[in-house]
C-alpha cells in the first residue's frame, strides 16, 4: 500500500484514489492509526464497491473526527472540510489541528457542491465562522434533514451573500421566485442576474444546463438517427396567402456555420430566414438565412444566438429550452403530478336523461320555413315541402351555414337574433381541440375515453413531466400533435421525440395527445368512425345520434416503425383531401369487423353512445351559457377504438362534411331500415326543426 500523507501538527489527510485496493482489513488497520484524521479518499478502488458501505461505517466509528470520506462530507464536517473546499487546506497547507487562526473568516467564495451534505445546520457553517461569504454553491446536496424554511433562514444570516447556486427545484424551493423573495439581497442566482429573473418571472434558473445530445439505440437505422437529431438544428418559417391561409410550415437546416451557432440568453448575433423573389413570385424564390450582430464583437469571440429570441416565461421559455438542454426533470415531474392530482379530484354526476321537449317550428298555421344555406349538399338535397330555400340571409327563418356567424357577420348580412342559426354560443368549448379537452377535464378529470391531452401553449411543463415519467417507467411515449383549429390533419405530427414535440410549438398553437399506439384494426389497417350528433337544446340537453355513421380507413397497413410516422396513409384516415378514398359501406364493415374480432358491434355502439352523451353533458355543465333557444346544430364526432374495443374521443367538428352521408344509400345497422343518402338532410332538418325522429336515436 502506497500512501500520500499530509501532516502538520495533528491534522492529517490521506489520498488513496485509484490504488486498486481490495483488502478492507488492511485499509482499516492502516488508516485508523491516525487518530486525528480529517479526510480520507478511497474513491475508485474495488474495495469500495465490494464492501458496499460497510467499510465506510467501520472507519467512521473508529475515526470520529473524520470530516471528508470519499469526497463526501461526513456528519461531523466542520471548519476543516469547509476550508478544504475553500482551498485553504490542501496538500501544501493541511491546516492546524488547534484551529485557532480562523482562516474561514477570509473566505468569500465557497463551493460545497456534490458533497453529500444532508444537514447544513453546523456551527462551522455560520456567519460567525464565515462572515465574508458572498458566493455559495450548494448544488447536488440532498439537505434532506433540513426543511426549506430552515435552509432559507440559515442563508439569510450571511450578511454578504449575494450569489447563490442551488438546484431548482431542490431542497430550498421548487421555484426561483420563492428563493429570491426569501433572500432579497441576492444579486445572482445560478449565474443569472436576479433583476432579469424577476423581470421575466422565471421559476427554473440554471446557467449550466447540459446540452441535449442526440440519442440512439444500437442497430438503429441511420435515417432514424438523423430524424431524432434534426430537431436540435431545424429552423422554420410559414408561408401563407389569401388562397392558402393554413399552409403547412417549412422546416430547414442551416449550413455548417449557421448550425454551429450555440445558444445564449445574451446572444451577440441574430439569425432570421429571408426569402428573395427576383421575379416577385414564389416560383422564383431563393431562401437565405441572414446573420447580423446585435452587440459589439471582437476577433476571437464566439458567435451565439438566442434559440428562443423574444420568448419569455409568459411563453414557457424555461420549458421550451428542454428541446436543446437537459433541464431539471424533477421540476417537470412535480408539475405533472400536481396537474394529475387536480384532474383526479374532479368528478361530475350527469343529470338524468329527460324526454325531448322541443316543439316543432311548424305548429299551428305557419307556412314553410325559409332556409338560407351555403352548404352545397343542403341546397341539393333538402327537398321537403316544409322547407324552402332563399338566397337572402335576412329573409330566412333558418340560417344553415359553414361560416362563423359573429356580430360582424350579422351586421354585414342582415341576420338578426330572431333567426335560428346552426351554431350554439360558446360551441368552441367542444369544436376547438384545446377547449374540448379542457371542457372534458373540468367535468370528469381523466375519463378513460379521452387520451391524456395537453394544451402546449400553457401546459408544456406538465406534458414534459408526463413524458419523463413514461420514459422512466419504460412506457410507450408516442404522441400526436394537432393544431387547435385546423381540419384535414394539417400540421398534425406523430412522434416520440420530446425535442420534436417542443419545437413543433413554433408552427402554431397545438394540443399534444397521447397517441393510441394499439388501436383496433380492420384487416390490419387503422380506422376511425364519424358519427353525426344532432343538438336541439343544451338546457335541457336534447341530443340525437344519426343512424348514419361511416368508417374511414387508412390505406396502408398499420405500423409503429419510426419511419412510418411520416406516412400519411398509414397513420391517418381522412383521405378526402389527400391519398385515395377507400370507401367501405357501413353494414359491410360492421359484419366483417364482427367476424374478424369475434365481437358484437351492438356492445361497441352502446359504449360509443354513452361516451358521446358524456361529451355534451360536460359542455352543458361547464358552459351553461352555450344554451340558446335560437340554435340548432349538427356536429361530427370522430371516434377511434382501442385494441380492447373501447371508444376514444378524437375530436368534435362544427358543420361536418356530410358528402358520404348524402352520396351512399345504406341499411341501418340496428333498425334494418333503408336510408337513402338523398334523404339525409331531410331527416336532419326533420329532427331539428319538426321534432321528428326518423333515422335518429335520442341519446
């Protein structure tokens, strides 16, 4: 055994790092000869792992004055350990056993990070012992034997302390703001000016975040590795004009120089995309990235940019930095746990179902109802004598339109409050995806039929926490991102990459919903179901389900291979606007589905009915202001089945496209009645305005 000893008076430190020591008995016998031992390093020796802590316990009992063992502070730490971390004591100056020179009095900066400290209440760590302390690093210590209030009270006593480094969330608090409120004399927290923190309202502050490097599994295809890594480098812009206001975004990668620019909260350069159109049109466009300085720079300075320029904590800056850096996982997990507990606490008991009370609008001697519509199928197929079409909105009894009828639209068209309109006030609570999730969650919390859903504009931290917990527990982490209010799956993405999820926020407001990774399949392909719900009244709730529903099939066999996430015809079912429509007549689908899966469709249908009613009961409960006696409407409700044939709510659509309902004749799956497509809107209008129930069922 070779020892490097430091001894002056009776202080002693022994360094035995990387000595390949294996005998616990010899080590114990030798080191315990030094009765005034203050520090012992046995790190990286086989004996440490072999003894699994028993040797350390034995040495501590034999050497009660030991303050540092294997780089960690012992319970007996005091002036020597603190002096060692302050670089007062070391190989050249091991210190005096008498400790009479009070060398800690001159210490201004103290780094005791990652020292395994459980209890900071120590007479050596006090303003009396270290009166000049101005910078303190406490990172990486559990401090579990002290409460947050105790720790903050200890730190308050140091009169000169103006810079603190600590884990956030951590033993002092979950929030930087709470720490600053308790320690108002601080000028810097984790290297960031407290003034900037207070201005931004940031809760998680860490100036030394580790970069998020690309991860991949052994044998993973190169294409998958590139797809995973690209989100740390991509830039984006979106082009829109009067004809294509919902154009999908363009993502691109800058050249080597642009991609090498690292992030800084105080950058010296800015970068922006620039589109040069020499002929004044997109066909001639050439794209560039412009780089320009925003601070004085000198030769040799590193060029940096702010990846989130102009985005403060009001837009979740700290959470969004997770796309590029390893931010504190514990913070986000706790945010998720708080969110989850709040959802669990919510419960709503729906009122009993009441019989229909809305009367026909044609009672008495009233003549035909005049209908104004801009829906082609209504113009073509509404042939009942009880209704006549008019080309003037102001002359109509019923307005049936695909546009939003707000106050401006009413003024422009002459529509009045005495006319019936095919939309309800506040119906956004169900037809906009983020409001739909919020409505359901406010009523029921987390029902089985709604996948975990987050509004990324305000719930990104909770989503990240959910993602981390799933990753920790080895659960599936596939998510789907959907714009709040776009149809036809525009800007919709399926991914398991947390950086991708966060970066996709840049292309517009979205929800992020847990992907149904194991859906029920039909002949190996994914499908969803479109139901038509007719709403006569919200208070009391009078809703009906059309006997007409249809299946929408993906074109490709379902796959969870990563390279399939970009295949529209594998993961999406709406082919009206992209791909080829693979139409399946509903009765044929039901018969073949029952044969394939050995289930009764009637059982599936009953679960779907209950779910759909629950959705509208939630809307009526959370938003009673949705009720209006001058409103009648139909909504498309899209449903998917999981592998256990339980329904999952996808979305609710205002004024749904009913082309298929009008185009195809079919036989009712449950009643056996023939339903002509050309009569679809005759039946809809009969239910909503004449109180009929032909080819509809009350929910």
